[in-house]
């Protein structure tokens, strides 16, 4: 961690968005960097942040967030964001 603080939810969402966008369910959606960052930002706006200041704190929070029940909950918000950004993309065509 290079900053003095770190949002673990942001780390989790970024990796889950990458996995979702590479998966078979979302092959028809745009994968440009603008759409990807819009999906991440929209998802994070609907999720609570989990800031930590130490590597141990990050590991503890990551373990708490990385449960199947929580991942389903986070993925629902990501999927909603993927569909919304797909319907109203902000990039140049």
C-alpha cells in the first residue's frame, strides 16, 4: 500500500469487474477503459467503503468481505452497473 489509506472495497470491485467482463455472460458489452471505469465507479457508489491504513487491516477486511454471501451481494451491484453503462455508454463511438 503506497498511500496512507486504502479502500478494500475498491480493490475487490476492480477485480470482480475484470472477472465479470471477461466471463461469457457479458461478451456483448463494451470493454473499453471508459466503460470499465464507469462500471467500477457506479458500483462503488452503491457499496459501502472499507478504508484501512495497514496491510494487516487490509487482510482482515478482505477476509470479511471475501465471503460467498458478500460476493453475491457485491456482484449484483456490479451486474446492475454493467447493464446501466451498457445501455448509456459515455464513450465516443
